[in-house]
């Protein structure tokens, strides 16, 4: 499917955290999408409507940025621009939990992506957070499905095994490498890449396009590890962008490991 | 001329977009300049006057940052610090077009650098944007010269072929590699590097010092591609900084391809 | 000691400059710490109390960020979370000098880390700044000791030779490579790494844990240079993260060169 992304060259509007802006933009360029980053209140609505996808990532939220997300998110919802929400570290402070829930009153995301702890916190499963973080395959799948029903949207839970569900259809994605967790922003970039796949594969529907993006992202990490394992995580980051930039659909799909339980 | 940059070690004050701060600072260090990044209203005027060059890049402009650019730009104009304006994505939203035009009422840049679409938007050539983006050599040269006359300053149009003009003298620069467009911030860094060359080659004048900077920047990208083409764009970004850091004047000038039509 | 960092996986809360957020987070991950970056007034106090260390870096300070540092710093002091202050470019503008001194009235750092010029400016040795920047081993050691007495805390002076002192015990650290100065943010990351060592080696005390961190950071730069010297500074940055990610205590301590004069 990555060939479709390269052909479409979708414009992905990112309102994201300040730690990962550069890596997100370079990752989007590597898969063939076009990044734009603005949170200026005077243009976010216009940009969200022009764009083929809108990413809202709460990693370093400020009051000004929250309002930008609200404005852009509503404009995207109105114009039909797909929205991915990445509720970074929701549950870590009381503020984050409250503000993400506020945002969900204002904006309807097409996909919510988080790790097990974040998705659990979002649906009030606080007490089980530690268990979820060290999740089994079963737990990710069950959590994604349960959260999709509670939140009324597609939910993607990433971890050792990724799972995505719209409450009806659920997929496990068994690609990826643990060194992804040793480079900051690989989860954040994933949210943006999912948008690029959704925007470029509308005939597949959100769950299947997202699953394809998740799997090919994971394949790139496997290839990057194979070329970086003797060197370390600095080289892994570079090889990961290399792998994204050289992947094609034939190779990416052959190595994808998507399971419908 | 890069040897002069290394000798002068010019202090380049950047008020730039949040996506490219790190890459810009590392690129400036690689060519031998000293970066400083601050947009704090309480010090931007003092810093712009101490600095050897001031970069104003509107890629992720906020209201606070606009005021910082206005203050720093006026202080730079008063003290004779050269100013480069990079009007990122002007024309993409109505806000960007308006705010860049407002800034030009307050600050007089020594060089404006943009791609064909941005420079065309700046002088009101909206309807021809697509034609300009897929520009011929002729188009870049004509656009730079026309924009220089309209805007009353030196204008640099970058694309497949770069052109720079002060309205009287015009140069084409035929260095560079298309992978530059696959790494975010290579255009933004270029604006900062042009300042480093202007600050270190004042006896040459702005157009010729800028042209030298453009050419040697392009040479570095050619060398980076030669060492990264089997690997991908992650490696290209690294090799590009490598090439900037190891370039010397003899080699850089020998490979420069500057044409005065 | 780096094995202790990997075992503890300390949570380091960074309120730092916008140029180095990504590099700081990746560097912390490489040594085995967990980075969190937030300056939001509604959560900084809660985060600083949860965290194992708080970094305050004034490189691109805004009024909003100053207040975040004040709130987080006071909360950290109250709860006993170690605080490192990196007063970037203090002395460069009158604003920076004033605001860092204001911050020191509100927050008590456990370690202040700066280059010779910054530490000299902080204790009013303005006139000697140039002499201190081109410092001899003797100067760094003397400056660290003097500043520790004046400021009433542990002071780390980095440069060709690093020195750290609490006013009573003073160490010279003779590791490191000059290319560290050619990558932006290596000083900023060092402040965060010192926190990771302090948090993971409380039985050693602040000065000795910090000295161990300084030395092993320097060892990583020596290893990175050995693998990057034929390539350039882009490769050096990558190899430096590689070296941090693969270092172990046995190797790191064997190569450490810490001198107690």
C-alpha cells in the first residue's frame, strides 16, 4: 500500500509535541507524504480543511496548543478530514487525563492510538495499568476492542504486539522491533503514518488501511534492526528512516504479519 | 569561501520554525558558524544587534513569535545586521500571506529565500503557482529578477535550478540534489547558511556571497547523495552534515557551478 | 555506574530549550533513563514530584517557560527531587543574566552545569570571560570550586577539561572529545545525564555520581570520534548515541579518567 501513499502524496497536518516535530516530518517525507506543522489559531482551521489528515498529539500540550487542537479538530470533522488522536501519557498526571477527555467532547477522532497504559487510562481502567503495559497478545486485542466500543471509534493499541479494532473487526499486527521503544517519537510518527495510509487507501476503510500502515511500519523497524544491531540505537534511527524511504508495496506486504483472530 | 566562514565563525541569530531548530543549529556548526536561537521579546533586540546575521523563518509562526521577528528585524535593520527572510508556505493559507506582507512593512530583509511557489505568492502571481513549482531554469531566473524588482531586495528562488538576483545581477546555481527535498529543513538551513556566507564575505557583496553559499550547499548535497544512495534518506541527512563539516574552499569552489546568463 | 542507570530507569523531567528536546530525549533513552518533557503550568508540579530528576535549561526561555521552571523547581525542592540547572548563555544578554539570578532566588539546584564563561558570568566574573573560555585545567578546577562556594551548591564547569566541585571536594574529568562542541545540545544532554546518574547512585552522593556521569559521557564521545573521524560530524552525532546505548559499567569505568587534585 505504500506505493499508494507515494502516489497520493497526502498532506498531513500535524499538531504534535515539540520533541518529535523533526522526526515526524522526516518520517512522513520518507513514506511519501507531505507534512505541514502549524498550531496558529489564525490558520489551523483552513489548514485542517485543506489537509488529507490531521494528527493531534498531546505530548507537550500548552493552553494555546489545546485551543489549536480544538479548532483544527472541529474543522477537520466538519470537512471530513480524517483525524488521529495520540493521547501521549494520558493518565500520567491528572491534568492530562482531564484535558484529553475534554478534547474528546469537542473532536471526534477516526483513530485513537496509544500504548496499553494510555488506552486503559482513557477508559478508566487505571488500576490495571501495570498489567496492561506488560501486556500479552490477548490483552492488546481485548483492550483495543473494548476501548473501541466504549469510545465509539477505531482504537489502536501498540506494544509488543499491536492490535486495532473498530469494535467489530479486530486485527493483531505481529511486526515491529523492540528498539522502536528506544528512539523517541516512533509512536508519535506512527500516528502520522497511519493517517497517510488512511488518506491513501480510502477504498479499504479505516481499520484495514491502518493495519496495513502498522504492519509496514513494523517491517521497516525489523529491517532497520538487521542493519543497526551491531552499532546501536543512533544508527537504528537512521536505518529506520532509510527503510521507510526505500520500502515498496510488494516487499512491505509480503513481510506484513496481520492476523484476524 | 567556506574557509572564510570557519575563520569568521559568525554568530547567526535564528528565529525559526520549531521543526528545524536542531538541524539548523547543527548545519550552522558544520559550516563553521555559531548558532543562537531565541525569540524572547526581552532579549531579541540585543541579540540581533550582537549577531552577524538574523534569520526570520515563518514556518510555525505564532503571535508571540511574530512580535519577536518584528522587534529583532527592526533592531537588525538599525544596527546593520544582515537579515534573511524565509517566508515558508506563504500563499498556503490566507493568514500566512497577510502576515508575511505585514512583516515586510516593518522589516527590510537583505535576502528573501523561497521556492518558486512562495516567491510567486509574495508578488501576487497566485494563478501561476503550479507552473512555477515545476519550473524551468528560465522561470526561476525570471522570477528571481522580477521579484527582486518588485520587492526591492535580493531574492533567491530555489528549486531544480536555483537563481538569485538583486534586480540587476542575476545568477543561476546548478548544484544540488533532489534528495534535499526529502529531508525536512534543508531549505530552512540554507537561509541560515546564506547569512553565514554574507557575514563572512562582505567584500564580495550580498548577491555573490549568497551565490557562493548556494553553490557550496549544493555541492555538499551531491557528495552526500554519492555516499547515501544505496542506503536511503536517513543516511543522506547524516552524510549531508558530514559533507558540510569537511568541505573546504578549494574543493567547494572547484565543484561550484554558477552561471551568469 | 551506567548499569545502575539502566536498572533504575529514572524518570527525568526536562524543561529545556526547543533546539535540543529530541536529542536530549534520545540521549536519555540511550543511557537507560526515561525522559518526560512538559512545561505546562497545570502539570509541572505534579510531574516534578513524580520524577527522579528535574532539568532546568534556559536556552530558549520564554515568559511562560520561566514560570514553569519556577513552579517545577519549587515542587522538586519540596519533594526532594534532584534539580540540575543549565544556565545556557547566561551573560550573553542582560536579560539572561537577570532571569537566571531571579530563578536562583526561587529554586535551589543540586548541580549547576555550564561552560567556563557561563559559570564566570553567574558569579560576576564578567571581565574574565574570554580568559575563562580558553581555560586551562587549573582555571576550570579553580572556577568550579570558587563558584560552588559563592553559589552554595555543586558546580560543574565543562570545557577541554571538566571540573566539578561542591566547594569541599573537587574532581577533574579528563575524558571527552572536542567534536562534542560541534554537535548542538551535547552540553544540554549532559545536564540530563548527570541527573540520571545522581538518581541512580544516591549512595555515592551528588559530586561522585555526577563525576562518574561526566566521565562516562566523555568516554562515549571518544568512542564515537574513533568511529566517525573519517566521516564528519553528522556521523559523530549518530555514533555518540550508539556509544551511549552500548556502554556498560565495566568498560565505562575502566576508561574513565577522574582526578582528585
